[in-house]
C-alpha cells in the first residue's frame, strides 16, 4: 500500500499543473536574471571563439559529443525496442539502435575519422536546404522570394565548395560550424542580458520616482 501511495503521489506531482507552473516560473526567473545570462553568454562566446581559433579541436569536440549522443540514443532505442508488440517492429527498432550504438562507439574511438562523416552531413544539409530555398524562393518571387533564392544559392555554392575540398576540410569544418553557432548563441544571451538590465533599471527609476512623489 505504501509503495502504491508513493507512486500515485509522484505521478500527481508530475501531472500537477501547479508543479508545472512552478517549473515554468523558475525558468522565467532564470531568464530574467541578467547575471545568469551574462555569465552563460560570456562562457558560450569564449567557447565559440576558441572553436574558431582552434577549429580542429572544436571539430574533435563536436565529434565526441555526436558520438555520445548516438550511443545514448541507441541505448534508449534498445530499451524501447522490446516494448514493441509486433516482431518486425521490434527487429527494426533493435537493428537501428544497435547501428546507432556502433556508430557512436566508432566515432568515440576514432573521432578523426568521424570528422569526415560530420562534414558530409553538413554538406548534405547545406545542399538540401539551399535547393529548397531556391525552389520556394522562385515560387514566391513576387513576394520577396529573391532574397530566399540568393541565400539558397549561397548555401548550395558553399556545399559544392566543401564537397570539392573533401577530405582536407573535414578537420576544420565541424569546428568552424560549432564555433559560429556558439558565438551567435553567446551574443543572443548577452543581448538578452542587456535588455533585462534596461528593463530592470527602468522599473527601478520608476519606483523611485513614485516614492518621491508620494513623499
């Protein structure tokens, strides 16, 4: 009876709207804290700049992270595979999970070789996104689709240049992409910290003005 009561209590805590609202408010409070945003933004920005200055080490870091993600997703896939009801679904899920774990372990053991796979994925993404942007931009040409076509053409051109540079550029491309992403995210966080600081200063001045008026 005690175990049943504990399980019911835990489920009620998870599904309780008040608990969810508390977690949401905690997240909002963190986003309103200018110092948290500044610290995280500075750390992210410095990490991004380090990846840009040393792209090879950034590429190795990206390969290791991807390897661990593949291993973790494969383990989760193995657990969920045995919950399938039909044999073919279980076999397919099991095979995909084993393949994910194998690819992750190989990338962790040979991260330098895994850089080529990461660069190939980046090239495929740039090529596919560029082609789609050109297609939709051409259909929306009269509504300002020219910019979309231009961006798509640049993405496609970059994909071609990267493909022609394989395998020599595989050691730096993932690191450069990671560095650019971290730098942009760090700038976004610092900008948010500045906006939060301005709103806080404005509200403080407004409160001080009201206090003087009431006095």
